[in-house]
């Protein structure tokens, strides 16, 4: 069974850092592009980052560029999202998703990040 | 990236059919046949119900169907059942720079 499980969320002060993890099981992570998507309270989902299979290509939404870094460890079947210089408007549930031919076919259940003093 | 527009809520009685719309632009919904629909219950992983506008993945009920006309995609749930309650959101491929845009979400209630 394909599963993605996010972890690492929590409460952090403005300006702080968190590292989210997306652990994959039931498939070979190295064969897939993985995306991070977030949903702020009361808002819709927003794409924020992707990393391709071979890790050479990464992309970021403008709102997180320069502050967030996506990476992957295929040996550990895990994708990471390092989030620095966090702001209040980064507060959201963060989801990872597996890319398959122009869609996300599997998602994790999400992890909540709250940025507040 | 602008969100795709969905109605906030749609409701129907058991056995009825309901349709949820998802309106975008020529840069996303209208430009690609890569619209997906997801069912999402709070605290759980979203589940893919429709992909590539009108295709159903294995495991999705055949009561779910999708279509598209111009910049608007639609999800129809036929023979509405209590288990269909939840939130539904659409997604469209939007190109190389921002690969996906998502709908605002629709809460489906079974009366």
C-alpha cells in the first residue's frame, strides 16, 4: 500500500526554523517527483515546492523561495522541507504528495505548522 | 497563483446527483486536460477520485464522474450516499513554473 507520512510540524516562533519530513512506503521513492503543498487556516491549498527524482531539479513558490529548501534521501525513502525564517503567514497544514503524470496521486495526512510568539 | 473557484457547499438527498464546478483560466483548467478531483476528510490524506478530467483510478467508485468545458471542470456524484459527505477539491496542472493550482474546496452534505 502506498503511504506518505508527514512529520516535524509544531509551534515555532517567528524567525525560527523547522524541518518537515515526508516518509514514503509501498513504492520506490527514487522513481517519483514529490511535492509539498500547504493549506493555511480558512484558505485553499497552495503548491510550494517540488523535487524531481534525481534531485537535480527543485522548484519553489515565490512566497517561500530563499527561505525553504527541499531535499530527499532516497536511501531513507524520505523527502524533507527545511523551513527557515518562518513568518506568521507560513502557518498552515503542510502536505506532501507523489507526482504521477501531471497529478498528485497520493497524499499524506498533513502536519500542522504554527508560527506564533 | 490564483486558486480555482469552487462553490463553498453543495448538498443533496441520498440517491440524488450533485455537481461541483471548478473554474479556472486558460492557463490552467482551460489549457490542459489534467484536472483532478480529490475527496478530503479532516485529518486524513486526500483521496484521488478523478484524474485527467474524466478518468477514475482503481478504487474510486463509478458513481463519480468528471468533465470539462472551456475553463470550467465539473465533478458529478451520482446516487449520493452518506459516505460521500466531506470536502472535495479540484486541481489542475498549470505549467512548468507553478505545476499545480488547487480549488477553494467544496463541502458536500448529504441531507
